[in-house]
C-alpha cells in the first residue's frame, strides 16, 4: 500500500518509503464531486499520522465494487470506514450492512435540499445496522471520530487526541482573552 495523498493520487516521492504501511481508515465517497467535502477528513488523518486510503465507491454506479470493498475491509486491516455520499446517500448504510467495522457517515450537501436529503438517508438506519452520522459536510468530525475509535486501543492516538483537545481549549481561551469579557468571569 502506498500512502495516498488527499486527492487520492500517490506522491512519487513517497513511493517505496511507506510501502509497508497498511491503512487503518478507509475514506470512501460516492463520486469525485464529493472530494472537496471529504478532503478535510484526509487532512485530519494526515495531521494525526493515521495511515488511510481514499477512493470512490458508489452504491449505485459501482455496486459490485461496494460489495467487494466492504466485505474485504476488515481482512485488509482497516479499523474504521468513513463514507461520504450525497442525495440518496445509500453508501454508508450499505457498507455498514456488509462490514463488521464501525462506519462513519458524512452527509454531503448536494445541489438541492441543502443536504437534508443526504442526512436523512444516512442517519435513519434500521436497528441492528449502526452508522455513526456526523453533521452535513462535517468530514473533519468523521476523521476525529475515526481517530478516537482507533485511539481506544492505541495509546499513541489517544494521547494525540487529548493533545488536540487541549490545543483547541487553549486556542479558544486566547480568543476569549483577546475579546475581553463584559461583566462575566
Ligand atoms: C452521490 O450522488 C454522490 O455521493 C454525490 O454526492 C451525488 C452526486 O454525484 P455526481 O452526480 O456529482 O457524480 O452518489
């Protein structure tokens, strides 16, 4: 496996260097038109040093590929799948039906209906087949959740998440200091 870049291509400089790193997270999406929305997930995983792969798998246009991908995912060593889709967004739910891995769904906002169609398609799963659904277009949270899932059994990623949370607190506190307060603490 070569380290994928955030646009799904492989950087020539990376070839050979990281050939043995197996991806822990799979980022899949229904169409290349989802890439601008899903790319931030890849950026977060890069930031945390989580090996990942990124590709297009469409529930409707490439159903056989979806079956193959989802059925093999855990055997290839993936620990979580982030699936983004828009409109009649069946990809996350169908993948969750086919894999025992945790699936995180990202509702992608399409050209109509403000992404509520995608949200409802992904979040309204039947009992027994969970998809952890994040907010519309919030691929960042999908990746952070994937890091937490992996971190539950890997102290390196757990510590990195604790650090991320602390950095976030500090950055908000700086803004509070900058803004000042009016009558409260
Ligand atoms: C879904 O249909 C994709 O996930 C995408 O969000 C939406 C539109 O796809 P394109 O027509 O832009 O390829 O399957």
